[in-house]
C-alpha cells in the first residue's frame, strides 16, 4: 500500500509539473519577420486627445497597433488598438502643444514593425474649459461649488482649506461627469474661511487654483416638534396619506416626523388606487417661518423576500418641492414657490426590484434635497410626486427633516 501511494504521489507531481510547462505564457506565434507599417494616417484633434485612423498592412498575423508618446509632464504613455479596428485614441494631454506619436504594428510573435511618426495638437482639455466657469460661494452650512462641464468629461473637483501648519488640506472631493454641476459641501463653521479649488482629470492633469474666501450660512435642523398636519385641508392634487387598517388610520402625514424610518406603518402613504387625478401631493406645516436650505427625505423600505429594499413601488423617483409663507385657500400654486425639481437615482443602476449594498446604505441615510435659497422665508411645504419607481403617482415617505435658518 505504501509503495502504491508513493507511485501515485510521483505521478501527480509529474502531471502538475508537465501541465505547468504546457501553460507557460508566451508569444502566440513564431514569426520573427517584422510586419508592415500602418499607412494613410489621419489625425482628428480633440479636447485633451486625438483620434488616429489608419490603414493596416496586409500581414496575416497582426496582433495590435501600438502608439507611444510623451506627455507634457514627462510621463511616457502607451496605447494599444486591436487589429479588429483601424483607429485609436491617444489621450492624457493637458496642453495644446504639438506632440509626436510613434506608431508600430506588432505581430502575434510580439515583433514590432518599423516606426512611423505623426504630429498631433490636442485641443484644450475639458478641465480647463470647466475651470473658467467654476464658482465658489457660501451655502448653508458650507460652500457651493458650481461649474459647467460641456464635454461631460470625468472631473475630479478638489476643494481645499487652510489648516495651520498643514497648509492646504483637501476635503470632500467631487467626482462627476455631469454637464451642470452644483454641489453643496457642508460641515463647515459659519466663520470666514479660505477655500482653494482645482480640477483634475484621470491622467492627473490639473488646472490653476481658484481661491475664494467665504462665510458659510447658518443652518439648523428645524424642530420636528413644531411640524403639523393641515387638518381639513385637501387642495387640488393633495391626497389623504392615511392607510386604513381595520377601520383605523395607521399611516398618515404626521408619521413623517415621529423619528421612525423603517417600521410599518410609520409613513405617509397616498392611495395607490387613485391613478386618474394626476400627480399625488401632500402638504404640511413646519410650525415656524424659516429661510429653508434643504429637505431630507427617507423613503419607505419595502420588504421583498425578507429583505428591506428601496427604489421600489411608491418611493418617489421624479418630484417637486414647493414652499409658501401664506398659502392661498383655494389651493392654487399662485402663492407657492417652486423650491426644486428632483430625480432619485439608484447608485448601482440595477434593474427595478434589485438593490446593492451601496443602494441600501444610500437610502438608509436619507436623501438630502437642496432647496432654492433665493426665495423669502417660508413655513409650509408641498411635495408633489410626478412619478414613483413603480411608474405610477402614489407616494410613500417614512420621514422628513427640514433644515434652514429660523432667525
């Protein structure tokens, strides 16, 4: 038996070693003859990059085309394009200088062709264009950074603040490809503060620095103990948010400020069966007049297969928030200010009914919706649901928290 085990072990070792030798990675061919070069190269200069189109040689064993060039920083960059295509993008440029790009065709034996060179002159990088539109102003509890990103390029917007001997310290970076950017960064004291902001791309090209001195505006959570329902008031578009359970109204508008963000029936729940009266809206009284800054809304977590989920059923997907200091009794919007139009976006982009851990974490923290601050002090809020995640018009809200300055 021992002899048999020894022979079996030797056989296994032989199989493993032989198999490893067979799996050694190397060139796919053994052709040491250099392939031909690309020809008819055309250059389309673009923002921060250039697109090269060319004609491939007729060799049968082409693997790819390789471009090599040097960025203004001195960094070497290489880009490859498969033999299935006749174009490539050379990118990473943070300037508009003339650059030399060397092109080589490489065969399946990793043998390169003779080099040919082309000159490119990239157009202005998108970060520079965006930088010229950037503004930094005071916001409630912090600053607002805004700009226009016409190229919809991937931007890294890096705000910095002075911290004693540490100098300029980055905080709360903004990473976006949105065309219009307006981002509030909170958590700053309401004292004058020096801010510096730069924009970078993924190649670490960087703009000049925008300096600003701002004093963040004061904001505080408005006391929920003052929030009130609007008894007896049902305006056009408004719906009762009460779900009747054996004749007892279990849900309701007042449930939106009871501190409970998970458990049923602690939510406002307009009737799903009412689908012929347009968008559902609800109205409530904050109990005090304030310069409003934002409204945090917690969606109701539905349960699917014993798991709490969001971005589902009556949770709002497209909606408006309106405010008034003295609503017209007829319920018309003449006495109301539109504070914003909003769209809820699922971070993961997963199909309806599916959520990732990031989706859950995002929803559980509540969604903070910035309000238009260029309006007078207001007291009443009206939430108008244009469409929910189910594709209808009823709404589910489990908790709200308004922020602003009541002084």
